[in-house]
C-alpha cells in the first residue's frame, strides 16, 4: 500500500475562494509593513553592530545574577538570554549576552570583552566563552544594504529568466508570489521579534529559490496544457494544471519539510533561526504557488492567439535527452 | 531502450569517482594527519621523522586525500575584518615632499622670497612665500616637481595638485595618485599581514582583500581574535632617532623638528627626540629573540649594508650621546652610545618578557605596516562550539536522510528505493566536488546539504509523477518511463536553473556563512540534477532490462 498525499485525480477549484485567499495574502503583506514600521525587526549584531558573547557553564544560568555582574561596567544596553536546546548535555547551560555598539568605537575592544569576562567569572568560576563576535556600526549598515541588494538581485534574475522561458505575465506572477513569501516571512520575524541576522537573509534567498521552483513547475504544466487544450478557459486550464501537479507539489513540500524539521530539532541552536525561516518559507511558498502566482497571471490575462504558431511541443527544447 | 554502453560506463565511472573522492571525509582526522605529514615531509625535502611516518601510514597514499575545508564556525578560530587607514600614507608622502619643494623654491629665492611651511591638516603641505608677486613662478616651480602617475585610468595625470590661497601654495596628492597609493598601501598591508600570520605558522589562514581598503583575515585554530589582533594590529614601525633631552613634563615644548614621545617602560618619562630617524626598521634584515648579558629577554637585529653604514657613521660621530629606539611612537629604550657600532648588528633591550621579545622579533622580521589598521568586525569561535556544531549537523544529516528515504519508500515503493540510491550517490558527489575544489564547509553549509537532500528528490518526484500519469493513460511500462523522463525534463531544468541563479547571487553578494551556504546549495543542485536525470534513469533501465516486468507500480 502506497502512501498517497493526494488522490490520483483531484478536481479542486483553486479559484473558488480567490477573494479570501488572495485577500489574506494582501492583508498579510500589509500587516508585515505595519509590523516592520511599528515594531521593527530584532536585528542581530550583523545589522546593528555590537557584540555577542556566548557563555557556557556547568552551573545553571541565572540571568539576574549575570545582569547584576555586568551592570556596573556601564556598557549601555545589555541583553542576556538563556539558550535551551534538546541536544545540549544535562550540565550544559548556555546563555547569549548582547552588548550594544559602544559609542565612537568601530569594534568592541578586547579590554571591554576582558572586563565582561572577568565580571562573569566572578559570579561563575567555571564559565567559558565559546564564541565572541563583534561587528562595528560601519560594516553593519553596509551589510543591511548588501542583504537588501541580494534579495532584489535574486528577484530580478528570476524575473528575467522566467520572462525568457515563459511569458512576461508568468514572470510577474512568479516574482509577485516569491516577494509575497519573503515579505510574509520577514513579517513573522518582526511580529515575534525573532533575531534577524545575515543567515536569515540566506534563508530568505533560499525561500526565493524554493518558491520559484515550485511555481515554475505548475507554469511549465500550464504552458504544456495551453497548447493541448486550445479552447479551454484560462481559469479551468490553471486549475487543471495545478491539480495535475498537486501530488508533486505536496510530495516535494513534504520531503523538504521533513529534512528541515529534522534540522530544526537536531541541528543545534546556532542555526535554529535560519532553519525556522526556511521551514516557514516552504509553507508559505507552497501556499503562494497555489494561491498567489496563478491569480496574478489570470488577472493579467494571457495572449493565446499566437499559440498556434509554435511547434506544438513547447517546453521540449531540452527534452532530447537520453541516458 | 538501453542507452549506449559507453554512456552507461561513463555514468558509473562518474559515480565511482565521486565515491572515491568522498570517502576521505568519512575518516577526517587520520586523513588530515596524513596530509599534514606528507606536506611536512615534502617541505623537509623527503626526510621524515618516525612520527611523520606513522601519520603518513594512517591513510593509503594511492587513495584520494582531499578533504572538505571546515569553516571557522566548525573548526574554531578567529575572524577579523580590518580597514587600512590609507590616508595615513598621504601624510608621509607629503611630509617627504617638503624638502624637495623647499630646495626648489630656495633656488628661486630672488623671485619668490623666503619660504616657510605653515601648519596644516595632515596630508596637506602649505608653503608661505615671502614675495607674493612671485607666486606664478613659485607655482610653476612646484608643479615642475610633479611626477606622472602610471595607472590604467590615470593617464596624463600627475601625482600632486597645486593650488594657491593668497600668498600660500597648497600642495596635495591628486585623486589619481591617492587611488594608486591606496591600492599599493592595501597590497603592502596584505603582504605584511600574511607574513606575520605565516610566521606563527597556523593551518590554512585566509587573508583576502575586500573592497578597496579592507582586508579579511581568518585564522583557524587561534585562541581568540584579541590574540590575532595583537599580532597583526601592531604597526611595528621601528626607528632609531637621536635624543635631544629627557623630561617628565608631558606638555614640554619639544621645539622645531623634534617630537616628544613617552617611554614605554618608565611611567611618566618622556624623551625629546629628533623627528628624522637615523635608520628605520625597513633596513632590518633579521631579528631574533635573545637574552642580553644580564640574562634579560631582548631582541637581536641586523641591518642591511646601507642601514649598517648609516648606523655605523652615526654611532661613530656621537659617542657618549644617547639615542632612542622607537617603536610605534614609544621609546623602548634610550641607551648611550658606548662606541661606534660598525657591524650593523645590535640588541634591543627593554622590560620585555620572553613572549614579548619573541613577538617583537616576529613583527620586526615581517616588516612594518605602511598604515594603521582599524578593526570593523571580529569574531572568535571556540573549537568546542565548532565540534558541537559538527556533531549536531551530522546527527541532523543522518536522521534527515533516513526520514527522507523512508518517506520516499512509503510513497514510491521499489522506485523509492532506487531514488534513495541515487540520493546517496548525490550526497557522495556533493562531498567529492566540495573536497576537490577545496570549498569551505560552514554550519549553514551543512544546513544547505540537509536541505539539498529534501529538494534533491524533487526531480525524482517530478519524473515519477509523470510516469504515473503516463501509466494511467494506459501506456506500457517502458514507454511510460521513457515519456516520464522526457516530459519532466523541462520542468526540472527551469526549476533548477532558477535555484542555481539564486545560489550564484548569494555567492556574489553574500559574505562568510552565506557564501558557504550558497556553494553547497549550488553544487547540490547540479549534482542532484545529474543523479536524478542520469543515474536514476540508468538504474531504472538496468532493472527493467534485467527483470522485464509486464507491469509496474510507481
């Protein structure tokens, strides 16, 4: 008996709730803008400058005691959070200490780090410092821009490729869908004030790649069906294409989600935020493939008059392989 | 329906090669020791110690031995991003230009009158002339001193800009000369940093130029960024200057052409020394840690011939006078010249510890930095945290692989098994390529591999779903399989090309961990396309030819 994620033949009308689903997407995007404007993002030191110190001890972490120990050093805004992780040993107690960028200094000086370490050793003699990272405000502001640039360049590259391989309407639909995914993911990081650093940008770019992958597969089928069924209304054609590829959409989403869930649980706390962003992005990416990209193409309309001029085997430019 | 024999052999050969090159990574530590030993033996000219022989025997030398580099976040070490203060050099250049300008203008004293250097910002030379009427001539004289700049874009430009402010001539470096100087300064700094890091001999440091004036330094295995900073952040500009006086007044007036510098080991003592050095550290050919006659740590040094001559002449002419050994604007010591020192070698004593004298010797050997460095980014990752990350990544990778494989079998049965086989080859190929190109594996890179496993089956899923459709349409097994592969191909190509596009963009724009992730993701996409399209197809075709099933269930 095989596991089937979707029945062999489905006939779901993905447009029946189009106002609700598309509306929900628009609302989610608007909420993200609102949230980023009001709550902002919890930037890590990559984007804000400052220092993070990871502490590890066999003694339990008492955030209050740590704060007490550091309060006399006059370092400005210091945040201390205890880190929990299922793969930690029983006597492994980890905390992250974040110190704001110091006035007039590019990177936190070794003397300041030395003082912090001495102060913490006084309250916990067995404490160790597995990592100390410090980023100056000059680099961090550049990193924000290069991150934004990366997302923009990624979107443009995809827009261009899809435009060449398909039609411009598909390109617009694809890019709208994947920007939706990236924006909503950023929104989740803003609403829950999760730490947003350079690795999250890598995750966003991966979401970009995954989302476009998913969308392109349906568009590829749509391109094929456009030739096969010349008179079928576009809306029905899209439903047909989405239904035909539904099994694959769910299969791929499932295997990716399985791999990511394993990584989320066992991959350690250092990359948890990164994995979470991708996990969420795959969910949204799958949703947007089914409910956002096609709606935009339908809304823009397709010029189907010159389809007869093609050779009847679209999408087969690369199909003459054998192995 | 079977593909030609040569093609089958080629595909299997690629897979076998991939496996062979991936295997060393399973035995990371012994292979690493083997590689280190063979490198050390090659350096020693083929002579091996017994320990090296033993390390060499840990891995057969006929096997491939390239390994994936572990990034700093996995191995532990220090990361620094330094900015070279390129403007420092402008000041030296302009100050060095002043005697030339003075001499040239003095030759025209009749027209321009007396000349005097006015106080100005660093990097600017302001010269006041006594007879303003002769300004045109003065400007002409100064401009004649300019040298053409040789750069790709700066054709026809000279190295200085001359302007007039009332009765003052203002000389600055031109934009073209500044660009050329910047580039040289950063290149020199890079070389000197590399020499200093190599002197302490750690494994595979990364020292790269970034942008116009930045240098990225990553040194695995070093204890902390502070330690690395002490090594490369010191300018180590050594000079030997005549001493004019000694004082405890920090605000004392040093007088023209003199400077007041603090003593490094006598608190509150200052020396008035002549600004112009007799000899500088640039003329050193060697420096070694040593002990003075009282058994205190010191540094022995030797000058090159021209330095030795200058030093010998100066000491011969100034017996009984003190002179100062100045390091980075601090007087290390100010001994009195007992006799002429003609041989060009000497000893620097101060209040050193053994570590300090060793470090100073390293710095002096490697040379002084042309400009100061400021640090924009520093990261230290402890080796234990790196090991924890490797362990977590490995655990997640294995569990993820098992989970994805089980899911594939649950969905596609025997065809799932065949896809899993291709997936295993995919991972092997990925590691093989990463090892051969010497890519660096970072923690996000491991995440990229795990993600690749999830996404790699996508191509297989596309193919299998197509085969199912063809079977439902009533076609025979082998025809369905053939059509399945054929029709799925355009979707596979389009989706993977866009994914590779994003990987390339991440690599170009990103830095550090993002790059590591982009590399594994990009290579993973390419290998997964190869395995899904060629390897899976070959496996299925071989199985079909062997079993000749009347019907198949995908």
